[in-house]
């Protein structure tokens, strides 16, 4: 009888210990692109997704910031060595780094934002940036009083080309006579250059400018306030930064992608595949400022155009060639 009691206690302890091990939280961490946290845009959106996973799913989360592109591979390797379960590489610039590092750690999962890598432990998420940028273009054309509209890109690469192409198409389909001014900073982390480009375009007559430039775009927002003109933000809802001048923001739901990836891993449903998220999937959208009156006619038109894109009635170009 005593032996049975002892065995029962031992079994209970084993089961309890096993339950504790099973309940250990999933560790998901991210490596930022060179813009780092505080860009109020792309990297911050990814971090919001991890914070949500911590709050709602009990995940253990962390972040390592990259100061330069040569940091990518060491940062990914160090996190893999630290015992992370799922490592996020935030940005297309990390494509080669993930391609090189992921095969070295086959038991660790990786999530890549804005690019595709084909490995059995990598989930890739890209976005139909051109669809929501088209909406931004429609908005800009309806908002502008001068008919001159600006676009500022970070680096002239395929991902940002999608933003530019969709935006230009939205402007021109709405106002064929509009003039679009284009500028590239060559960097996603240079607010000073962003401000310089914005002031140049405002001085040339633009009264509203859309950016796809990460932290560089913060300079646009400074310029808009300085000259009392308007801006359209990107990735996160940047209208909150200056509700009187940032009248709309293209939303890129990187946060949803990151949260979904963590949730999939926790539920045992992580799949190394490529997911492309657009308007129909809730992956992109357009937000309006709550600090300035947005005419109902503009909101209604945007809703109409959005539905037409989802239905396939409007096909948005994603490259300059498709324009």
C-alpha cells in the first residue's frame, strides 16, 4: 500500500513537471531593419505584433536592432544560439541573411517580412503594397488643390517600386492632369534627407506628399508641419504624429503577420510557405486623420475604389512597366 502511494506521488510529480515544461512560453524575437525601433512605421509595426503575441498568447518576446546591413547575419545567428523558437527578420534587405542563416538552424523557425526565401523552416510574408498605395493616390488626387502631388521613397528597390507604381496609378486614374513629383532618399533612416526632399517638392508646388521611406519619412512630416501642407504616412497609422498635417496613412499590417506567425507556431500550425496579404486579406488599408475633417465624398470614393480592387474590377499595377 505504501509502495502504491509512493508510486502515485512520483507519477503526480512527473505529470506536474511535464505540464510545466509543456507550458513553457514560445520565445519569438525579431531583428529590425536599419531604421530600428522608433521609426513610427515599419519596424514599430512588427514590434507591435510581437507585443500583442506576448499579451494575448503568453509568448516570450524580444528585439535586436540593426545599425547597419552587416549586422543582419550576426544578429540572426546570436538569436538562434540563444534558443529562440521563432526569429523574425523584418525587411527585404534581410533576404540574403535569412537565406544563409536559416539552413544552419533547421530546428528553429524564421519569419521573413517583405521577401520570400524557400527553406523548410522559413515562413515568408509579403504585402500587396500597391493596392493600398493606389487608395493613397486616389486620396491625394481628391485632396490636392494644386494638382501637384509628391512621392518620396526610401530606396529604389522592387518593394518600394510597388508603392510608387500603385500610388501613381491611383493619382492618374483620379486626375489625369495631375503632376507627380518623385524623389528617392537612398536610405530608410535619414529623416534629414526626407525633409530636404519634401521641402523641395513643396516648393515646386506640391501640396500633399506620400512617402514609403521608413524613418526617412519622419522628415516629410516635419516639413509638412513647417510649411503647413499635407502628408500621407505609411505602414503604421502616422496620422497620430500630426493629425492636422498627416491626413491619411497607408496601413501595412506587419503586426498582423507577425502575430499570426507566432500564433501558428503556438498552435502547431506553423507552415513554411509564402503568404501575400492585400486588401481582401486585411493585410493593407488606408487610415484617415481624426484631427482634421475628411470630406465624406473622399471617404465614400475610397470605399468604392477599395471594393473594386477586391472584386478585381480595378487591377493595380505593381511595377513601373505595368503602369
